[in-house]
C-alpha cells in the first residue's frame, strides 16, 4: 500500500509538473520575455488569475485573495509533523525574510505557509510553528477539498500516505510539492521557486521584484 501511494504521488507530481510547463508555454505564446533579471525565481511571461479561495489563518480570520494584494507572496505547502522538507524550507525562508526586513511593511514580501494536514494541524498549532521560524510568516489551512482546490490552482500537489502496517491511525505522513508558488501584488500566480533553495538569491529576487514596478 505504501509503495503504491508513493507511485500515485509521483504520477500526480509529474502530471502537475507537465501542466506547469504547459501553462508557462501557453501563457508565453506571443509574449516577449520581460521583467528584471532574477537568480532563482522563474517568472511566467504572463501571470494567471487564481480562482476564489478561502483559508483559515492562525488568528482565526479568513484568508481570501484580497488579503494578499499589495505584496509579493511565496506560498509553501507543508505540515507541522513534516520531518525534513518543511523545517528546512521554512528555516531557509526565514533567512531570506531577515534580509528584506528593512523594506516598508506595506510592501514587504510575504511568506505563506499552508498546512495540508488539517486533521492534526489546528490554526493555533500552525501559527506557533510558522512564527518559530520567523514572526512575519503567515500560516493558514482549510478542509481537504478547499486545500486540494487551492493547491491545484498553484500547480502544487499533496497526498496523505498511511504509516506502516500496525502503526496508530494518526501516524501517517503527507507527500507534498517542495516547490513554492509566487503570487504577485495583484494576487495572481506569477512564477515558481524550485528547490534547492538559496535564501540569499530568493531575498535578492524578492527585493528586486518589490522595487521593479507599481504595487
């Protein structure tokens, strides 16, 4: 069962990756390459609008598309019980966040951590978890259907993987995309950041983008 689940996740991830490449080619038809030179962020030739979504933030309020306007936002899917990818990624992003702290709060880039494990990750838990890496990190979650729709809109994937035979029911893991989606100040999906992550390069790119045009 475990191996089959992993195979399914790999197939889904491959399909999502192909869809992401196809979407970049589609949106790039007839569009000239434009924008600042970046080290690690891959911008799409044209940003794409996201469908409506509503996530629950760690403070209990709703996170809807309008809440993200005015800032470049990196979106990372994960879960607090993640043993490696999530803490490593959030620690790297915290290094980047420290490098853009001097930017005005009204325009400062944001990091949004979205837990795809609502069964175990309460809003309070994800808020404490995210803040342990950097106080500015936003944290949100939702029910599984809403999370699946949100992830799909960003060409990201996740899937629950059962634990070993005989393990307690709550001893499961979640396979998820290690890439991050980048939203522009209009809340549109504007690009991606693929691992391995380079905090200094991410910070430099986001600072460049923040000063590159109207917000």
